[in-house]
C-alpha cells in the first residue's frame, strides 16, 4: 500500500512539472544571504570534498550557494530536510560543474527528494511498437524538461570514494541532455572529438558486457549498469570519475582522459599523493 502511495505521488508531481516546465514553488530554499545562513563547514565535511584545494573549496561553496538560490529542493513523503542537508546536496551538485559553470545546470529548476528509493512507472516499448509501463524501484530519475528526483538514503551513500554517487549520476544525465533534451552518452563536446568519444564509450560497454557474460553482474570491474546503454555508461563513468578515479583511470584510461577534458578537472591528481622531495 505504501509503495502505491509513493508511485501515485511521484507520477502526480512529475506530470505537474512536465505540464508546467517553468513552474516555481511559492517558497524558496535560499535567500540572497545564502552564504551566511547555511552550515558550510558541516556541509563540506565529507571525504569526497576533502581532496579539493582551498581555492577549489571556496569556489565550490560559492557555486553551491548560487545553486541554493536558483534551484528548489523539495522534500516529499515527510522527509525532514535540514539546512545542513540542503547545503551538502548543493555541494554535490556543484562538484561536476565546478569548472563548467552553473549555466550547465539550466536543464532543471526543482529537485524532489524522497526519504528512500521510490516506485516509478517506467515506460517501455514492445516488439510491436506498443508502449507499456511497469512499476520499478528507482534510486533517482532525471526527467527531460522536468525535475531531478533523488532519495536521501542513496544521497547519504554518495559522500565517499566508493564509486557510487547518485547525485553525480543524475546530474550527468542532465548535462548529457542539455541541448538536445535526449541523453545519448555524448554531452556537448567539440565535434571533432565525438567519433573517438563514441568509439571509446562503446568499448567500455562491450568490455563490461564481456565481464557480465563471464563473471555475472556482481563480478564486473565497474558497476554493471554501465553496460545498459551509452547514456547510462556516461553517467556511471562520471560517478567513478569523481568518486573512484584511480579505478576508472586504470581500467578505462581513454574514457578517463575524455572526462578530464569534458569536466575540466583532473580528479586522479587530487587523490594521488605528491612524491616526496
């Protein structure tokens, strides 16, 4: 019964946003004095952000404050969302666009946050071309022309270097969809770089699929979800780029370099100790 309530609530909200893509909630999660009204020291105190330089940390904080002013964080299903949680979530959104700029997040205005994974009617097409929908448990969603949907349980698992980061995953989808509105696995990059990007991305998909065939989904070097399609592969690789760069750079060095160029960040250099003098 509880799952049905969650599903109906999510469908109602997403339908509302889809029909009113520029809608703004009557309340704001931030003011122009955002920087002083949030516990930034607490928000920044997670392993994932501890490797940033002092200068990067200050820019991240400034960017996160602007995100809080421009985006609406909407807790649902009774989630108690504290200022520290808001600020920390804003920092996670800011990390992938630290060098790209906040305009790269212009593909959404609202973020819905559930307490835990939710039920979503996932549309799919059969061999006859008929569209069906099946209820599935989801950790997050990036809806074209609509909000990002997250859950706090998985957000809490996105603070370290585990290779899993729900916020970066869904943000990567929005970056991917920024101009065309469709996630293809190829974000806005130089035209001359697209053929090599596509070649190397598909090589990752094929390699992970081979691992699945031999070892099963639990035995893959990276999350097996990356083999789903190019869009999911890009999103999963983005998770590893920020939260397990050593693993990504070792297993798929070509895609690591593509992501360095796209995000304009060398995340491996951040976590690699400098050699002694």
